[in-house]
C-alpha cells in the first residue's frame, strides 16, 4: 500500500528560529516536516515563504489540530485548507496524531490521549474516512505520549493502534521517543510494544529527546536523542520499510552541527538496516 512512496531519508522538523542554519545546511537535510496548523490560516506572505522551501526540500505537513478522536466530523473548512496545503506543498503524505485536541466548541490545545474503547475506535475510523476522502495524499497517524492510563479501557494502546491501522488503511508515523517515554512512565517493555503493532505499516519515524521532570520522563524535544531511543529506531528500521526518519527538536537547540550529526546517524542506520548489516 505504501511501497510506492518515495524514500526520503533523514529530515528535520522545520522551525523558523533555525531557518538560516537550515537553508545553509540544505545539502545535509533530506526533507522538512512543517506544522500544518501554522499555515492553514496564514497570511499570503508567510505561505509564500513556506512554498519557497520547496525549491530545496520535500515538505511533509504534520498537523496538531485535526483532533481525529473528537466525536465531531472534521470541519469542511479545516479539511479544504489542509487539502490545499498538501497539494501546494506537493507532499507525498501528511500526518496528524492519534489523539484529540478539542472537544466540541473548545480547543484544549494539548495532544490528549484517547480512551481505548470500541466507541472511540468507531469515531476515529469515521473521522479518518472523512479526512482521506477530502485530502488527496496518504495519511499517517502518530502515537503520542501520555502520563497516566485511563481507567475503563477496553483494549491496550497497541491493540487500539493495530485496530485503527487495520480498519482505516492509514499508515503509521511511529514516534519511537514517545514509545520510550511511555514505556518508562507506564512501566512496559518498549520492544514488546513495537513487536505487537503492525510495524510494516510504518512509513515515517519521529526521533526526539526528552528529560526527567518531577519524576516523569517528558518528551520535551529539547535534548539529544537517547541511546535507548536510537536502539528502538534500529529495531524498527530492521523490521519495517521505513521511508523517512524525522528529528523533532523544538527548544534548547544545540549547535546546528549536533542536529546534523543526528541526521547523519539516522541516515547511516537506515542504510545499515537496508543492507542487513548487524547492529553497531
Ligand atoms: Fe512526534
């Protein structure tokens, strides 16, 4: 289903404070992921600046506002703007999170975990169908972090992800840092988690670094990628036809050379996994 998508390599989440360094190092960045919601209602000059990036990079729109788990059909205006952005960027795919960010009439401004129930599953599947009917590109959903298990769940997160992927035909944007963070905070084996979901549906991977705050590991996107997360990345690369690995770094930026070193390590791991080399 996703075999024909292009293999993009190792990319970076586009952040405007890093614009100059990003452009200067364009030869070492294989693609950029942009936050869709920052451009859906943007002034024309902001959109023009974004579209100018297409001259150097493949752009992947990544959303935070679709709220796929809210029991309301995604809005027609939002979807037509998203469809236009996906078309104008020429993106090979687009993505959002397996979460909710709003309840009817109210934006909660936070990626909020879903209740893993049959009812939520029906809502997600219905909303995905609406999205994929309106936006003409493959759609990926990303696993999020959460810091407590919701009581009354009817299935595990892994079972929920599996059902969503199987029943909707979407691809997986697998955030291996989110898997690591959840495994530490909630006490499960991240490798067992990975081996219990349909890894073959992974099109793109997110890597990032978090830190401990108040006794919890938090996905702050402010630290170097940990060796544990590199290990999970390698595990997935050896089992899934991954097209792209994306570094998310949102604050506390290091020297740009360290960011580029992360991309280069990702690229080497992709190549090593493709060649069937033993893990380093
Ligand atoms: Fe992510």
